[in-house]
């Protein structure tokens, strides 16, 4: 019996379709199919059937014509409301498949994996900025096929001597205008975010970002480090909007950010739209690359390669590879797996974000790998002006023991870019 054939509410029934090239790796295909199925959990959909085919892509249906008819009948019989393909579908392929389903008596939406991811992001987007990013991704996806979309959806209509030409041009231009407007608005938001990053650095904060493949346990680790209960579920993309909290490690002020997870074959429309979110990772002082170490070495290798490809694009930050869920294996097994993957792993730390194992080791590793604090001796007049300036130093770095006399003399440690601002305060305090 197929485990996906259990009955379910028709409004949540989905059929997954995956076409595999004949020369592709079977294990890699199995991993992709499992991940594809896991994606549907993020929308509370239920998989009622999985249909696969080994062949090269068909221009009309993506799968072969016989398999396409089989899919249409399965959609009808299992009352599926969505048929989702792993491969990207062209507008004409979606039209042809939808027509087959309709002729078979199925009432369903035909879509691809990108549209599924976009639906997940749209549901999770709660801020104005994230909603704009999702809308931008959708418009960039639609733009190349705008003319085809109008031609197919208005096939029976003919507007004057020019047919649908004027309507198609208008629709395409409307998309371009909306893309330009949203891009402009997001650029303004990005400048504001960059200003916040600069302000945080100037106020003595180090920036540390959690990154890694989706569902690796980043949010659970975030909770463990900042003692907070951010949403943490066993499903993809629980964190869409980055969350930032303050953290103090050995007198160093840190801003820890939980970010959206990476995923294989993420469409470039989505990557481009969320590039500003990724840049928050690129410009960090340190990246904690979280890995689900309980998976097989081959799965970990693939996910690490995808993560590194994303990070290496721009980032020059120090990386600590956080090997999460390590409590599920014995020390000898951990060591063996680490040896297999050591060429992809930097500064490894074994932890369990769930049980707390290794968290203190991670905190110490963060402290050791952050950029060094710059230290200098500061003297302030021992009066009201000096006392006012001293409070600023306490807020923006580490103040060591103070020696009192005519002047208050102490050692002040902070990030290098705080020093210019510190000098301004000293000059003002010395009048």
C-alpha cells in the first residue's frame, strides 16, 4: 500500500510529480524527492500520491504524454487540488497539463516547485519588506512568459486588428513598472538596513549570523544562545524574516541574527529578490554555519556544498561549522563522519541545540574567533564632563579598572570602528 494514499480533506490534497533524467544519480533523486515532500508540510498540505518518471523532458508536458494523462486521472480519483512538479514548468506546459486535468474531470491547480516555495514565503511574510520581496520574486518569474500567459488565458478573445498584441504589451509593461517600483522601494529599505548595520558597529556590537541549510536547527540554536522561544518547528522555512537579539560573551556585545535557510535548486528569481536578506549574512563579523550532523555523510556533503556556494559569493567572514544533533551518535561515529567531510568543515563544534550539549564550547569558540578588540588607554577629566563621557564608553565597549586622580584613566576595548567616535568623545570631554 502506498503510504501517501490515505484519505484527506480534498482542499489540502496534493500530488507530487518528479521527472528524473535517465543518467541521474538514484540516491540524489531519492534525497530530492524526500525534500520535495517535506516542503509541502510548510503549507500543511498532504501528499496523496507521488508520481515519478525516468526520461528526458518533454516539451509539451515535461513528462511523457502517457504519464501526463495518468497524472490527470490520479488528480481526479484522489480529489487533488494541486499537482506540483519538481521541475520548473513553462507557461505552455502548465496550460497543457491543466487542460488535461480539466478534461479528465479533475479540478486542480498545476504548479511547479518554485511556485510552491513562493506560496510558502507569501504565507510566512509578515513585514512590509518581506512581502515586497515575495511580490518581486513572483513578478520576475512571470515576466519572461507574460505574452504567452495572456495568449493562453485569453485564447478565444481577439481585440481589433492587432489581436491580443496591444493587451499583451500592456500586461508586460505593467509587470515591468511594478518590478521597477518595488525594486526602488526595496533599495531604499536596503540603504536603511545598511545604515543600521553601520550604526550597530559604531556602537560596539559585533554581528554574528546563523546560516545553513533549511531545517538544520538554526532557530533551536538561536533560542539556546539568547534564551528565547522563537518559533522552531520540524519543517522548512520556519524563519523567513531575520530575527536579531543581543548577546553578551566575555564582555563583548553581540547581535545574533537567525536567517532564512538555504535550499537546493532555489530559483534565481527568489535569490535575487531576497539578496538583501542574504547580504545581512555576508557582512557579518562571523557566521555560524549550522549543519544537521545526524544525516548521512553524503547528504551533509551536498548541503554543505550548497551552503558554501551561497556564502562564498561575497562573504569574507569567519565561519564556525556548528554540527548540530550530534547527540544522536557515538563519539567514534562523529569522528569518522568528520574525517569524511573535513575538507568542507571549518572550526567544527559538536553540539545539540535541543539538549544543550556543547553550547558552552560554541560560546567559547565564538569569543576566540571574533575580530580582536582594540584596546587603548583613555584619560578623562575627573569632573562632570568626564563622568558623562565615561558612561558612553561603558555603553560602547569594555572599560577595565579606572585609576582616579586629576584624570580618570582606564583601558577601553572595542571594535576598531568605534575608535573614531571614542576620540570625538575624549576631545569634547577634555574641552
